[in-house]
């Protein structure tokens, strides 16, 4: 369909769409809205910035208005939308209010970092649509402060993260409190196979709407090989060298985000940090400063990869490569939006080389290696490979205990001797081994939890 009025949406919604400057539906909207209006379960997959929020918000607004009869003060919510981050929840709620400004529907935002007392009061007074993060909603449920028995529509936005290890326990409790007879709508930009299996346990004969990108976003992707201590200097050089009008810097840890922010500010570069240890007011101030250009650099953990929809982001820097390749897609998707161009630079140490390989397999492209001056540096990639960092983990396992190539195939006699100066190298090797062990343990735990979650969630598929 080429026009919103072809969907049969109500007049007030169409007027609000016109006010917002939305004339023609995007492909994901054209594919999902008709089926959703008809009450079908939906599994929608489309790239970041493709209009997924409107694809589920518009049918919800239409259906709730069309069927609204005899609603009274204090009635429980009828539509529940869950998102992985507070920032994304706030943006989704804003879209509901923009598209539904001419409708008599009540919306409530239920997120951490805000007054739980006010949220309880708002829900108790009656609500049609609740947009929430799983943790805070679970808190309200434990206190018997919210009634989910009348929910007709469940939406999981960014479902690949919602059904991963960090949220699965809360999602399990929430879906168990919902009516079995309901419509379920799941959207995401990526859909790893294990998550797709979990999603299938919650959906009934879903209509799958998968939109391939018409063309790849115009993102100039590159990778710089270096050791961890060199990342600070490399970042500062990039900010000075590039036209860094508005840039996002992603770190793996909260402490790392604070350290990077401090380094940037000490070099005269205005930056704010946003992560889970920041209060909601601090996060809102940081986003506001970034949005208005008061601070051209925002340093974030992956809490922001799915919660920032700000126009004009020119650069994304992966200070630390993500250990989940799909996260890379979400990170760089913050730039080159709405047809604009963008730059994505990744720093890669020897320990992160496996993450880079996983990212390149997922995206189907070899990321260009560059040097400190921004020029191509294939030698850096080759040197990294020769160092052994690029060796696949299964090959490393096969090499353990392998006999030496010495004549006779015998192992070298006696322990390996180290020079006095090799103490640091030994400690680094131990640290690498510890990190590998942690990653293996986390992977096993994640697969175990996904399996258990699939078995328990399957009982709520309705």
C-alpha cells in the first residue's frame, strides 16, 4: 500500500500522521499494519530506522479506539509494550502520544529511575496503553500495583534483546500474568536463530514480515588494530582529525564509559556519559545536551544502542568491540539514518579479534583496516593474524597438548624457561586464559537459560 489512508485507519490517526509529516508508509509498515489490524500475531524484522514503532503503534491505537466501550476510571491496561531500555521506552511513548493526540486514550510510562509511587498512581487511575521496561514492570507486579489480566495486545520491541539472558526471567513472569488469548507483536532489526526459536514459543501462527534493506546504509566502516592502552590516544586523534559534528562512542563497561568521558573532557572535548549507573535525570540531561549540540560526544554502553534516535549522528566509534555481533549492527545503525552518510570506526585488540571475525561473518563484509592517519593498513590486519590473535578457538583447542615438531615428535624436556622481563607477558597470558574461560562459561549459561526459557515460555503461547 502506498498511502496510510488505504489501511482503513481512523480519521483522527490519519490527521495526526499528516501533522507529523508522514505521508507514505515504509515497507515494514505496509507489510505489518494490515495483518496487525486484523488481529494476527506479527514477527517483524527490518533494519534500524525503518519505521517499526509506527508499524505496531498505529494498529494498537486504531483497534483500541474502535473497540473502546464503557471504559471507566481505574480500568486495567489493554495494550502492553515492552522495550529493553528506558530511553527507547520514552521514545515509543512519545510516538504513541504524537499519533494518538486526537484520541481519548490514556498512556503511562513505567521505567526504572523514575518515581515508582507516581507510576502506581497513574496505573491505578486507569490506563489503556503501558510502555515499560521489564524490570520496573516486574516490580509493580510484585507489589500487586498493576493488573495485566485485560491485556489484549503484547508488543516486544527489540525482541532479540528482550528474550536474551538479561531479561528472560522478567519476561517469563510478565507473560505468565497475561491472558492466553491475546495478540502478540514482536519487532527487531536482527533475529538470531536461538532468539527466533524463543519468539516462536510465544507466537501463534505469526505473520512474518521481513524487509531486506533496499540498499546498505552509506556507512564508511573501518577498523584500527591496537593494544588497549592506545585506544585513548586513537579516539582523541579521530575526534581532532575528523569532522566530528555529533558522535557516539560505545564502550563495553560502565567504568570504561566514565574513563573515556573523563579523558575526552580533559582534552577539551565536551562529552557526556550515559549508562546504567547514571540516574534517570542524568541520562535525560546527557541525551538532551547531545540532541541540542551542547555536547558533540556521547559515550555510552549498549544501553544506548537501542535507545537513541537522534538525527545528525555523523560518527560511531566502537571503543570496545561488542561480544555479540548483532549489537554491532545496532550500534552503527545510529548513524547514516534517513539517507544520510555516516562513519563507523572500531578499535580492535588481539583479544577482540574473535569478535571482529563474528561481526564480519554476520554482515558479510570485510571491514577495511586503517592506520592512525586514516589510511589503509592491511599490514596491520596481517600482523594481527600472524600474532595468533586471529586463530579460531577450536583450532586453539586442537593445538593444546600437541606434540612439538622436534625430531621424534617428543615434547620438549623440562619446563619452558622465561626471561626475567617476561613476567608481564605471563600475566597477560593468564588474563587471556581467564577471559576465554569467562566467555565460555557465559556462553554455556546463555544457551542453558535460552533452552529453559523456551521450555517454560512454550506454555504461554496460548
